[in-house]
């Protein structure tokens, strides 16, 4: 594949998307704090932006995954990528849970609150979750299989779309010949059109960011940050420690800098931080990871799967929140109690995808399973949850990025030279996806066969 090295022309800082998003966040906070009624009125803008993104995610993931599998051209390789991806996710999310629990015990964010759970009501939690519950293991597996292919796309059920995409891609590999080539060409062109549409939608990024922050502050106020200050500090500390772990993993496996990777996706991180939605940046992340040298099949399998199984930020949040709730309500958790809670979290943290109020559902389910923490205590997290969500999405995004590069390197499907060039700024990537020649479409499969 042609990898011409270009020196990126520097534009004025005020024209950069990152600077504009930062300004939008600051202005949004000011509007939400000074004129909360105006901030609330801006809600449709942010909601509309998220809906536009969701509108295009399912067909885009389908196209990227199918073409990615066809490019690898080896079903065993695809299976290995999937297996290693799930193994990596399990290991890393376990690290996240442990770090959150340890930090919660060291910093004691809930000590001294002395809240009586009897004074709390679960009605607000039920309203937040719409009465949802975590599926059992059998239900979770069955839910991956859609009632109809159309329904999977209509409901934006990512795991269901991923299943259909994998089956379609595998079938294309088995069929081969002219039919396979024709369909791959069609999907490549459709992907180009979808990414062009995504480019149109992303022109609303700054406005959507401004709206999301104004709404968040107007609804919950900056007083929330003050009253739960110790919890936010503990969450920040846990996230930083976890990012240091990711930095070590990325450096050891890929010889890449996490800081440079964060700078590379800084616009996506800030957008997800402001909107509280990781889905808002999925297409851009997939495009950037491919441009940075990750194989299409790896990106197509790792990123969408990560949205359900690699919730690093959410894992930190769940463990630290449960320790906080125990301390706030005067529950003394022994080491054995916390080990049991960790085991429960390993299960409940994996079943959250696609569930309304998923964090509260997981917290409630884990609290009920421990038998020591009152389910009513979960209501304490209603106020800080919106801001804690900013932590979750930020760490989740970075987790997806590291996973894509780690799995690509693990399968020898990472162009390390290009990755270092792109992250270092010596290789300029295109802002939009372009069509590739037939030789380029199958270059990854040929490269893999030579390893």
C-alpha cells in the first residue's frame, strides 16, 4: 500500500477542531451555569447530533467489518482476532475493576457521609433504568442473535449487526471469485459514501459540544461537583493510574506512546467527554485507526466489540461507586466481601450494553447480589452520574484505541512504521476515506500470508 510521507501544513490554532471544541465546552459551562433555562433549551441540538451519528453507525460497521474480513481472506485468522480480542478485553477490564476498588479503599470518598439508606427511594432509579435488568448468561447470548436482520439495523444493536457482518464476510470469503470481488467493490463504494455523509454530520461537532455541556451544567449545576468533590478526585486518580497501565502495555507490545495516541484522537476524546456518548465518535475512530496502520479486519472487529465488552471507564466507575456507597451508608466491607463483589462485577459489567441506564442497572444488580449494600443507596449516584459519565466515556475511548493497536500488533497486522509516523505527525492522514484499488484491497491478506 502506498504510504507517502507528507509534512502536515500547520494551520492557525484557532481553526483546529480541538481548540474549537474546547472553547465550546467552556462556553457551554458558562451558559449552563449563568442561564440554566437557556441551557435546557439547547438540548435538542445535542440530541439531534447523537441521533444523526446513530443513524449511520449500523450500515457503516457492516461495511467496514465485511470488507475487513474479506481482505484478510482467512477464516482462521478472523477467529484468532476475535478470540484474542475477547481475552484482552477480559484482562484489561479486570485491571480496571481492581484499580477502582483499590483507589476507593485508599481515598475513602464516602467516609463521613453517614447516610441512612432507609431515607432513600428507589423510584428515581427505576425511572432512570425504565425497569430494565441485566440479562442472564443465556439471555445475553440469545440477544446477540436478532429476530430479523432488518431489526438488528433498525434497533442499532451493535452485537447483532456485528454477528450479521461476520457471517456475511465469512460467506464472501468462501464464495470467492467474481461474485465476491463485485460485492467487495460495491461495499467499498458504499463505505466511501457513508464516510462522506459522516463528514457532513461532523460539521455540527462544535455546536453539539456546546449544547451538551450547557444542558449538563444547567440540569445538575456546578454544585454537584463540589458536593461530590472527593468522589470525583478518587475517580480521576483511578483513571490516571489505569491509563498508566495502558501506557505500559502499549509501549511494551507496540513500542508506541500512549500520549501521542491520545493527542491523535484528542478531538474524539473531547467530543465524547462533552456529549457523554462514545457512539458519537465510533466512525471517526475506526477511520483514524485504519489510517494509522491498523488492519481493517482488526478495526472492524475490535472497535464495535469493544463498545460492549471493553468498557474500561465504566468498570472503574462501577467498582469505585460501590465502595463509595458502602462507605457512605456505613457498611464495613471485609476483604472477602470485596473479592466477592469483584467477582460479581466481572459478570455484571459485561452485560450492560444497550440497556437503558446501564450503569445503574449494573450497580443495583451488584448491590443486590452482595446482600450488604442497600439497593436504595444507588440513588446517591443519580446526582454525580452525568459528570461521572464524562470520565467513563473518556477512558472507554482511550481503551478502544489501545485495544485496536494491541490486537493488530498481536496478529502482525499493524504497520508499525506507519503508526509511529502518523502518531508522531510525520505522516499526514486523509480526513476522508477514499476508494482503494483491488491490489490495495487484498494487500493485508497477502502481507499476512508472508508472515
